C-alpha cells in the first residue's frame, strides 16, 4: 500500500487553514486542473465529520466519480477522509494542522490501494504514484496561496 506525506508551511492561522482545507468550494478551486466538481452529498460549504461528497473529475482523460466520507475530525487539528466508492481499492487522506512560527504546518498523509492486482501495482509504479503525489502537492500549494492571500487582504 503506497503511503506518502507532504508538509506545507502556511503563513496563516490554523483555523483559516483548517477551514479552507475542508471547504467544498476551495477544493474545487484547488483541483481545477482535473475539473473537479462536487455532484452529490455535501456540495457546498464546510465538510463536517460524517459528511460524504461525490466528486466528478477528469483523470487520465477519463471522467470519473469518487465518493469520500469524513470519518474523523478534531477542529482545528485534523480530519480524515476515506474513499467509500471510486477508482481506488481504498484510500485514506489525513489532513493535520499544527501552529508553528506564527503560521501553520499542514501535513497531508495519503495512503491507497490500487485495484486489479498485479496490473494495478504495475500501473501504480509506472505513473499513478507520481500522479497522486503531484496532485496532493498542487492542491496544498494552491491552498497555501489562498490562505496567505486571505491574510494579506485582512491586514
């Protein structure tokens, strides 16, 4: 099961970062490269523990749907979402937030299992793992920009 972590330092308060990370609208904005749209479940606002959202996006030229559920949440420290339906065999995405040096350290931990046995594992090593890492890094970089821009506008 591939697992990777990505840490981003954001010059914004922990509450701001936590809320931006669980905002449906911000999620769509930070995943615009895949045309991600919330199509079922909670489709606007801030996700809470127990909420489900179905995302429709285009990956590898194919339109796909994935339903995720927020299974754990302690505001503003962390939340966890898991796939309940979609292309992966399974996935767990842990979002952690820690106040540090007048800002926030945001840590994404993403673990997943691919379907299709050996063929899935080969595809994972050839391109999927790298694709997923770039996806998580891009989303966190975009979230950082939004949070820091929001802080500059409030000063």
